[in-house]
């Protein structure tokens, strides 16, 4: 069997980027990351990379981000349906009272809520910056927006997080580095 050029190129991209994509996706969607990494490379194989649009790494993160967003939306609908079927109020459970007492978990919850309240485009920029470690230029390429838009979204995100979660240190308080 002969391997065509596109298959070989995606294989090279997989070797270079699969682990870091998995770490990024695992932080966003948990165990579903395994499937989404595979789906990312299937989409890459089907879509074809155009080097004129930016780096292959940014392109793969763009695909992965879109797949993660679709997964989160789908999971949100599933969770809402499950919640409607649940009769017990979890907010009064012993577990939730214990969690409320643990300071680190309270801060994590506060930050999670603040991040969830962000518009999806701002949240994508934040997660690509902090979890994936992409530069502003790579984020711009991944999302198909100008680098200036990325910088302004990061500024807006930091302002929002300082206001919504004041006890949590906002990562990257120093000047952005491209």
C-alpha cells in the first residue's frame, strides 16, 4: 500500500503536535480529549493545510478549538437534559458544603464561573494563550483574526477576570509577548 503525500504530512504533524494538543484539549474537555485529538487530525487530513494562512500548529489549534467548542455545547445540552431529570437538590449535599469550605476549590470555582461568563471568542483566546501557550500571532492565525484583535481580547479578558474573580491572580499580568 502506498502512502500519499497528504497522509505523510499529517503523520508528521501528528508526531509533532498530538501530545500538546491532547494536553490542551484535556484541560478543556477532560477524557473526551482522546477522541477530539483524533478528530482534529481526521479534519486536518480532509481539510488540507494552506501554508499561506499561517503555521500548521496554529491551524491544528484552530481545528481543535472548534471541535472542543462543539463538544462543550453538546455536553451542555446533555447536562441540562440530565439535570431536568434529577430530583435531588445537589446544592444541599454534604459534598457541596465541604467543597464550599475549601479555599482553593472556592477560588477555582470562582475562576471557572468567570471564564464561563466570557464570550466564546474571548474564552478561546484566553485558553489558547494560557493552556496551549500559543503566541498572540499563533492565536490570530488559529482563529482567523488580526493579532491586534487577540491583544484587545486578552486585555478585556484580564479586566473581566480581575473584576469577576478578584481573589484569583490573573495569569500574564505583565505585557503580552508575541
